[in-house]
C-alpha cells in the first residue's frame, strides 16, 4: 500500500476535536515563546555538515545500500 493511497475520513465531530487539540498545542507553544526567542539567530542549532555530506557518509558506512 502506498502512502498516497491512504484516505482519512473525519466526521464533523472529530474534526472539531482535532481543531481544539491542535489549537491548544499551538497556544502552549505560543505561551512558551518569548520575544527574545525571535531575536536569536541560531535557535540553538548549528549544522556541522550539509545533508549531502551526511548522505555520502551514510553510503560509505553502509555499502550494501547503494547496490540495491
């Protein structure tokens, strides 16, 4: 089964519940975020290598993957 073939059927009641839950999650994130967070430039994440370098290293360490 392909992931594109999956169909989700929501009735109006479950859609309201889903919207309320997502709204509460977004509210919790908004309450935890301060204006100082928007001024930080790195957000605590500094990539040390590009995704291509990581993929090439993965292929070097797992040689059987590239042959499939």
